[in-house]
């Protein structure tokens, strides 16, 4: 998906293209007619190209469809695409009609200016939609390229050590900090295991609260858990230095078990501060227990013959 130009950029390029054609005409009146046709054609072609460059929402996998809906709203996205389509049709129809009027006008230059102003008015009407689509493009191109590989989605409350674990076991380099909600988007890492690759998805922190009340950052995490996970690694912090109670973390865990279709491994982090019996314990600070957790993941991956069906049927190529 290429950069979506503004209305002024589309018109400026179309005018330059039309001016070149106009210079090729010796007859001034015919040149004015040709200028209108050329502007109309150039604007129409550019608007059609914009629509062709944008992925069809229905062709995307559920993960990417939900991401578009979370980040922008599918209805708003389609509305802007519809506006571009409307403008493309209008400029073609308007250009053809106005060019004929220029041909039979007693003053072709005045009529040409009127025609160009009408076309420019149509394009300016969708400038807001063009800018929205370009903003969407700039965000969508940053989405992770979820491959058809065994996928481990790491989840839990903010600041429990998800990003630290991902950085220790994969190629991802997420930002690590001692404050909540450092991870504001989906981060992807990979680990080669022989001839096979496993991908780790680091998700934004989740809170235990009604799903309808979750913000866009949390919704991205839920989306990854629902659509791309072959295995979920849920991390607990019994020391509560993450800023949240263990009881709330366990409540979220129970919700995830009911909500997420993928199998789950539950592990305790910050074992250097506090151990919790009944779970695998590790410390991403000292590295204690991390290899054991990783080995459990690799064992699960080896036992899985294929990735979750459909979790990456269609990718956004931007």
C-alpha cells in the first residue's frame, strides 16, 4: 500500500500532466477541451489506483480484520474507501460532460476554468478521507507480519515480565521499563529450532475488567490471543511488584482459560523475589528457570504438526 496523497497533491500532479498534453495542441480551443479531459482522466486514474492499492478487508485473516476494526473501525475505513470511489466516478462523468461544454463554448478558456474548478471541488470534498486512509496506512504498515509458524502468545498483567521473557528467548527487542503499559502494540520475535522457526508474540498488558471496557491497547492483546495463538504463555507476578494483586491476575487467568481456544502454560515470574507453589517459577532478571519454561514451549511446539488453521491466511503487505 503506497502513500495516499492529499487532494492538493492529486490535483497538482494532474494539472501538470494535463498541461503537458495541452502544449501538444496547436488549436487553443481544442487545447482547452483536452486539458479538461486530461485533468479528469488523471484524477480518476489516481483515485482508482488508491483503491486498488488498499487491501480488501474481507480478504484479510480474522486477526488483521480485527486489528483494522480496533485501530480505526471497519465502517469508517469502508466509508473513506467509498468516498474515494464516489469521487473517481464523479470526476470521470463530470470531466466528460464539461469537456463537451468547453468544445461548444464561445469562450473555451473561461469554461475550462469552470470545469477544472468543479473537478477540484469534488477532490477537495474527500480530502479528509484521503488523509484518514494515509494515517491508517502508516499505522497498518507497522503491524507485525504474523507467519504460518508455531505461535506462542505471551499474556498477563502489565509489568509482569512478558517483554523481558520475549527478549531472552527470541529475536524481539521490546522496550523494557519499570512502569506499566510499556508495550503499547503487538511485538514479534522468532527463534530458530533446527529447520523450524517459532514465533513469539509479546502483547500489551491486560487488566481484569469487562471486555467492553478495555481500551484499544488491550483489545490488540485479546485479538492476538483469539486468532494467532497456538500456545499461550500466561505470566503471573506473585510479588505484586507489577502494581496489581495476585488475586486479580488469577481472575484474569480464569477469564483467559474460558475465552482463548489455544492451550495454555501458566508460569510465575520474579522467583528471585517470591516463589509460588504449584506453578513453574522463573526469574527474567536472573535467568533462573527461563530455560525450563522455554523447553516446555519447545516440547509443545515439537508435538504440534501444523499451526492453528487460518491464523495467517492473508497478510497485510504494505
